[in-house]
C-alpha cells in the first residue's frame, strides 16, 4: 500500500494552491452533500492517521490518496502451490492412456496420437466455469483427478532416431488440434520434432460460454473464473511434459511402445530434449508457462504481448467483444478502461504480467533458468507490438537481433550469433502501427500476425535455438517480403 500526499504546492503567483472542496471536507471534517465523499470518510481518517504518524500533518495537506500494488506472492502463490504440490505427489508424471487416430493422414506424419492424462485437479470441477478449490489456508487443494487430453503429431523423421518433444500452445480461444497447423515444422527434414498440443484451459474453445457470460452478465467479478481455470491449464502443460519426457526414457512404457509399434512405424522420442512453442495466445500464455517450467528450458514466444488490458483495445479481434461490453456498461470509453483495469488484477495471477519477469532472473524456488526467442511481426493487427516490447523488457536480458527494422527503447541491439534470449522483429511492409489505443482499422494491408511461417530461414533458426540456445537474425537486412518462401 502506498500513500501519496502533497503539501506546499504554489501557483504561478507563489500562493498556496487551495484544496478541492471534496478533499477539504474530508481533511477538515466539514459538511458535504456528496454521497461518495461521505462514503470515504472512514478510509481517509485512517490514511490521515498513518500520515500523521509519519510526521505529515493533515492541516498541511492539499491533496492525498492511496493505492495498492500486487506483490509477487499475491500474483503467483496459488499457481506455485499447485505446481509444487502436484509435482511432489506425481514426481514422474501422471497416469495416461493413448489412442492412435488412424483416419487423418497428413504429409510427413508417421502417426497421430490422442493422449489423455489423469491430471490432478485443483478446481471445484473439471469443466469450464469452475473456480479454484481453496482450502482453509486460502491455497488451492487437490480435488481428485480429471481427464485432459493432448493431440500429438509424430513425424516420419522420428522413425530414424529419437526426436525431441515440443509442447505447443494454441491461439485465441483455440484448441489443442492447432498443433497440426505447424506440421511442416514438426516434419522438418533436418530435425524432426514430436509435437503435442494441449488446451489453454481457462482461455480455450470450451471456455467461450464462460467468457461470454462474464462479459454480458453485468457482474465483472464473474471474470475470475477465467484466470482461475488458467491455473489448471498451466499445470496441465507442466505435467504433460514431465509425464511424456519420463515415459520416453522407458522402453517398456505405453508411450514408447506405441511410438515403436507398427502404427507409428518404429518411431521414438528423446525425453531429454524438451521445448515449448506458442504463437499468439500461445505466445502470450507461454511466458507464464516458461517461468513456471521445471522441465523446459528453451521456448519460442511468437507474436506475444502483455498485459491483456493493454492488448485488447489495440487488437482487431476485440471488436466483437467490445461492442457487447459497451452495451452492458454504457458507451463510455473511460468505463471500458476501468473494467479492463479491474479484471487485469485478476488476470495478473495467470497471464505473463505476473510471471514473465521470473523467466530468466529472480526465478521461482527450485526452478531452472529459461531462455526464450520472441518473434514480433511489425504492425501486428491482433497482438500489439507494444505488448511484445513490454514483455521483452520485463523478462530482462532479451536482445534485439540486428539488422534492425527499428530500435526499441530499453532493449539492447545485438549483431551476429547470440547465446540466450532474443527478440526478432519481422517487417512485411506494413505501415507503422497507430500510436493511439486503437487497432489497425485503417491498415488495408494483410495482417502480418501469422506470416512468420512464410520466412524460409525462420524454421532452421528456431531449430538451432532449440538445440543450442544460439540464435541470429536470418535476414540480410531487415526481414521483409524479399525473404519469403518463393522469392
């Protein structure tokens, strides 16, 4: 809690500035016909007492107010407790079942697997809309288990030798099956990757009804169900990688046996090589997952950003939700900002604003160091570049890979080969983004949000970063349309 107090402020003529009528009534105990002023008297009396104890007399005050900020413990204690409690109970992973899906052939794929994990549940129920199951100490308690599934792409290259494991995060309100959209990367000729996608529970396709109810219900506090369930979603990512990486090292495990079967053509996984890949929402929430991860030390955060209350107004995707919020709470932009700021206090406990600064330094207890590659598409229509730059600065030690498309304040420029976390900005020729708090309504060019996959050299850069932790800008000058596949 912080108190801000002003005294001795003078105007241009050297005269003391008078307190406002409302503050004067609170300070001096005078009458007021303002219900809001009357409702705040007890609070301000406590504040004045605190100031007087610090030697600041109330009679000298011209204006004063107080505010609070969230501590690290406030934002992260529930999620850390869930992680540590679950990993103590299941140090080698959780029970699971495997199903081979045979009716969806894809280029470069040896087999497709559906893996259902019996995850420890820390919610009041397993479906959307449930809340954290809190014990008497205020921390989440395990509430049995619940089945959560992963979709896995096993490439043909995994038949030639053990392939690394990659956990994949999906886009906005998406689903685990989006992992198959990146199959050209997983089936790369130089290094095949066994990739599995999970739902970001709390903000996945099955959470859409909860999101809509929170927006239209007239009670913004109902929004807590979204970030609270995101805690379970984060745990699912952590526990799935722990389970599969340990099982991959056991020839007799159901996972290894299934990979080595005729269905998968004798494939195998290397449980010692473990990475994260997330784009858009998967890049955003991936920062939280990387800060918490006990098994993954390197990850890609593609077109990410933070915090959500900053990202939403600047995203073209927010239009359909913004209209509904305005209809419920009135067409007042200040009311919109207040609502977004209020729910951000809930979101901080799950999204990267509460976690990204702990990815590399000041790490959580018992947590290894992590390195991330942040890929930014200039003038992104869906996730503002401003949010990505904030994330990079918050993580700390992230360099901006040269040749640059622009300098970014607070982020060091680095040429050539770099070992560690880095940001790679790509320019597809779009005009500069608006400097105001709006999306790219006036930009008629293609949205560059998902176009990084068109860069011929980006795949090898990512694979090198995964394998060695080293990265460099693959473009001869700023990445632009001349570097695209086919040009």
